[in-house]
C-alpha cells in the first residue's frame, strides 16, 4: 500500500506484497491464491464451455474461431509429441495451458490494485489487515498442486500402458539391464534411479513455473519502489513498461513449457525403456 | 511460500477443471472442428471433380466444333464442285447452242448468198447478153448462140 510504503520503505512494501492472505484452517490456507486461481479457472471453463456448447461445424463465429485456434494449437502440439489416444491428453494440456496463462497474466495487473480496491471499498483499517497476492502461480502451493496432479496422471498412464506388474518390473530393471545375480544386485540401484527420475518431474515442473513467476513479481515490486521517488519516476515507468512487455513472453512461454513437458512426460510414461 | 492446505485445494480445483474440459469443452469443439475439416475436404474434392468434368466437357466441345468445321468445309467443297459443274455445263450448253445458232445462221447465209449469187449471175448474164446484143446487134442470133451465152453466164 502506498501509505505503508511511505512509512515502512521498500523493504516493508515488498514484504507486505509477498505475504499471502492466510486463513487458519489446518496448516493454513492461502485464500488469495486459491480464490484467484479458482475464479480464473471458472472464467476459462465458462468461456470455452459456452463456445463449445454453441460450436457449429459450419462457418464459425469470430469467438468460436478464436477458441478453436487455441484448441487446435494445443492439439497440434500434443499430436506432434504424443502418438496415441489424445481424448484425455489434449483436454489436460488445454486446461494446463489456459489456466496457467490466465494465472500468470495476473502479474500484468497493477501490484497495488487489490490493496487499493480493499482500501477504497472497506476502508484503511481493513486494508491494513488484508494481504492479497494476485499471482497464484507465484505460490508454490499452486504450481506443486498442478505438478503433483500431473505426477499421478503420469503414474496412471504408465500403469495403464504397461500394467502394474510391467511397470514395477521396469522400475527394478531399467536403466541398467543385467541377467542372473547381477540383476538382483542392480535392482536397488535401478529403483533409486527411477524414483529420482519420477520425483524430479513434478518438482522441476513446479519449481520452474514458481521461480519464473515469483521472480517476475519481485522485479515488478522493485520497479514499483523506483516509482516512489520523483528522481527515478521516469526511468521507473520505462522499466515497468519494458518488464511488463517482456513478461508477456514469459507468461505465455512458461504456460507453454508446463503444458508441453506434461505431454512429453505422458508420452515417456507410456513407452517402455 | 509454505506448503499448506492450499496445495490440496489447488489439486482439487485443477482436477475439476480438467474433468470439465474433458467432458464439456473438448468433445463438442473437436467434433465441430473435425466435421468442418471433413466438409472442407469434401468441398475441395467436389471442386476438383467439377474442374475435371469441366475440362472433359471443354475438350468434348472443342471436338464437336472441330468436327462441325470439317463438315462445313466438306459441304462448301461439294457445293463448289457442284457450282463448277453447273457453270461448266452451262458454258458447254451455251457454246453448243451458239454453235448451233451459228450453223443455222451460216446455213441461211449460205443459202441466201447462193440465191443472191444465182440471181446476180442471171442478171449479169442477162446484162452481158444485152450488152453484147447492143455491141453486136445483128451479128448474134439468139437461137444459134444460146449455148455459148449460157456458158458465158456460168463463167461469170
């Protein structure tokens, strides 16, 4: 908030903006991340759902054409990477892409917009106790929530493609093949390698997205600090615009990377070593 | 950035979103896209067929025109031949008729000139006789010199 920035300086400003609005349920619940992401998810499914309901095979409306371009883009990416039944994979990729794009795009909204809204509607006293982070993907809970869900989907794909026994056997015999007693000796090594390989996937997915968005948000906050002084106001505005334009690329790119890696992992999980 | 209950909340949100997309968004959109792709492919194929048919029809038309032109040429040729024949025949007829007329005229001229010559001869003979009479007066006896006078008249 502007008032606190004046009293507390840049340090407090940033600390304030990096604090989640936590409600104390169990281990705590980041209401801001959850609510913003849920609203954005609803925007996505309602928008696409309405277009899908009215979808016509004839000449499409501009809105339908736009939605179809996105769907076909995602489907084309999936088709290039994953050779199999795409009926469940493309919707998954589409959801990941659109949801993460929406959540990442929250970074482009003004940092102090939620604070200002609370301040003007509910007054300064409420605003003092309200924290609101706009970017759900700059919250590790969100990125890990998605990537761990993807991890279970990967497990499901691996088991459905190879069977429970085949998958278990692969965990023990790949990547190092051997025969006889050597195979038994190598089994723990293989199992360890596979566990690492499997766990790395959700962790890297979540960390990459979280790091990019958290870093981007932090840079926006530092630039916002420049705007507090009249000396750095003009360079601050220029830097803010430059970073925002660059951030459009990151917003789309990170969502795309998350989507395409998910598809690559699914394709990998379905084929044997 | 502590991991807390939000993690599970986001997993549930994500699961619901994926389920919704899989159930209500992807199937109708994909069906619409695929059906339109099929329509477009059919349309393109139909256009290709129509183009082929048009090409065939064009070549058939060109064929027909060529044939008709040939026929017309033949007809004109035949007509020309006929025309020539007729003209030739008419010419020949005219020549023959002319010759006939000429022959008739010639014959008439011949007979007329013959008659005229005959008359002239007789008149000359008479004149000669009368001239000779005038010159010889008494010495010529009409009766005695008749054959002589005749021979003279013939010679003129």
